[in-house]
């Protein structure tokens, strides 16, 4: 089932082709899985083998090129005509003496593209150095140009249909957080809490389904809260500790993030004081979000509050979020940090995440927001205060 109307995809292609024209590209090889989905609607867990989407500067649908076994999925999920779903042979799967990009290069030559000026996304997660080397070797007369983030910047401004997906993802994120608050207690294993959270991420809404989020849920409890991105285990929660929860929801691969902190028992004065600064800083950051503002300006509003409280945070406080496949839901465009001169536009969606990681504890508060002409609209709606339980 195709996720959006054909007109939506045609509009996306038109904007991508405008950027291709600015870079004088004849052809674009799209290697980022989220960008492939954005342009074609193809949806399958097939990207562990090489697959690309090819966009020509001329009008017409793009081509999805991947493993033959998965071409059937292309005909089921993509808006493309059958001739534009191309499968490379099964004997190229993880073979020692050949590579799928050898076949792709030969196919491109047969299509008459062997001497084109070709843009390639060279910095995506599933496009290996070997794949790029073999593609270039197979097209010796072509001119290759790095086209990293070309499609990502087109994606940065969301359509009404995409914003609807983000709102639904936000409902799933809220349900996941409610599940976490319900289940987390002293003696409960982290893995058991994750099981309840993931059930809510997938099946909490009666009218629509949740996807696997592009980032897994994280629970950072006790000393583990001093370091971001640690995975869950069979460890049991302990009375008196705080747990930072970074969760999310995904609908049609559009992601909304939501971070909160739960305290099991009486909170320490240092945690409460830091939380007060974070609440105030979040309000300042949200107040700075508007069309025409820069990523750096939003971060500066937060940093000024932190300075008044005698605190510092070295890492960025947010980034563009939206369509994403594992391992990341960030769009790799706008960052909320010093020196980022990206100009915010209405239709951008941001994850503002204020994590404070101390020597042996930590806390997190985040919001997924939509940039509107009036400023920031929080898509997630959940109490920001540290939740004290027990």
C-alpha cells in the first residue's frame, strides 16, 4: 500500500530535481534508505543488501534498484510503474567474486547513462566504500559528484500529509511514556519495562498502527543516567534512583521523540535544581523557535538560561527529525548548537532534547515541535515535570 497520493511524490521529485539542476546533475543515485522511501514509497527490510534509487533530471518516475527477491515488494509498496522496479540477480548476494553494484553499473550503461554527471549520496549508513568503488569502476566515463543531504534538505519542510504522520507518531510516543510511568518501579527489570513500552509504541492507538521507531527506546537508570545511549538489560530498578527515558513513536516511518525523567522515591536537591533550570531552558528554546531564526539562536536562548543557573552543556540540544529508518531518526540537516546558521522555516520539525548527564546521575526532557508562522507548536503533549513515584 502506497503511503501518500501520487501528487505528493511528484511534488517531492520536482523539488529534488530543482536542487539537482542547481548542482548541474544529470542523474542522482540515492543511497539513504529514508530518502529512497521518501521518493518512491518502497518499504521493506531489504537494505542490508545494496539498493539504490535513481532519479533522472528529466521528468518521469525514478527507478528503484535492489535485490530481485525484493522487487516484488517494490511492486506492492512503491508508486512506481513495474518497469521502474529493477532487481539485480540473486547470485550477486554476498558473493566473493561479484558485487551488486557491478550489475547496477552495467545496467546504467545499458540505459545510456554511462557518461552522465552523476550525484551520489556518499555518507549514508548502508552505502559501503566497496559499493561506491565498484559503482565508479563500472562507470569509468561518468563524472561523479558528492550529493550528500540534497534530498535531506528537501525533506526538511514537511507537507500537510507528513505533519499528520508526525502528529500520529507523537500520540504513540505519549502512549509509550505513559506505559513507562505505569510499569517502572523498584524491582522491575528494565527489559520488562521495555516490553510494555514497545507494545504501546506499536499497538496503543485503535485507528492507526505504530512502526518500529528509527531509534530504540532507552532507559538510563541510576549511574547509567550519567551516559546517553546505553541499552537496556535485565537490571532491576532500585528505590531512590532516577531514570531518564528517551522514547518515541513512529507512524509510516515518521518519528516523534519524547524524553522525560522518573524518580523512584524522594528526589535529590541537585536533581530538582537542575530540573528547574531545564524547564526554564526549554521554555526559552521554544520561545526562540520561529521562521527566520537560526539553529544557533535557539541554542543560545537555552544556554543563557543554563549560565544563570551555573550549568553547562557541551552537546547540541536538538536536530531536525521526521522520516527515518534505523539507526537514526534525525534528518542530518538542522542542528541546534553554536555556529549552526541553518534558517528555520515553517514546516520544519525538530526534536529539542535537553539531556543533562552528571557524574553519577542524569535527567532528560524533550519535545518534538513543528515550526509554524506563530512559532513552535509542541506535537508531543506530556507533563514535563520529573515524575516522582513511590
